[in-house]
C-alpha cells in the first residue's frame, strides 16, 4: 500500500508488499503492517506494528513502534520495542528503547533510556 500524493511514474518501482508513508504526507492513527515492511518518508503520529519499520532521513514518527527490525535514519519520538535496532548517523531517537540487538552509528542521537527487551 502506498499512502501519499505521488504520480504513478514516481511509484512504479516500489514493491507491492511494502506500506509507504510518502514525503509531504502527515498520517495519524494506528498502522498494522503485519509481516510486511513499513517505510516512513513523511510524518506519522500514532502506533505502528510491523515486521520491519524503516524511518528514512526525512521521515518522522511520534508514537509507539513494535517490530522485529527497526532502522532509524530520521526522527523518532516515543516508545520503541524491537528485536534488532539500527540507528544511522542521521537518526534521532527521543524516548524509551527496548531492543535485543542494537547498532548505533557515529553521529546518531539517542535521548532517553535503552534496555534489553524481555
């Protein structure tokens, strides 16, 4: 599913089983991606549950994330629970993080608490 205002030519190369929140879009609510990845280039306010969540450099999420794998290159504010978390050098997290495996690139910012997921 592709959520946003883009021409068909701009979205033809996107896989069918990925939910995209495109840049320039603000979404609010609860998103259950199931076993499919969720990619956020725009702004999402609320809760996301998915197998994999990717927040790109210009993406922003405020709320709660639950996933197996999370990659943060943009901004996240809230509570995050996952098995594997990667925060790239452009990533910013402000909140509480629970993860079993954690990778933080030089330059990334994390403000809040980090603990192992139980």
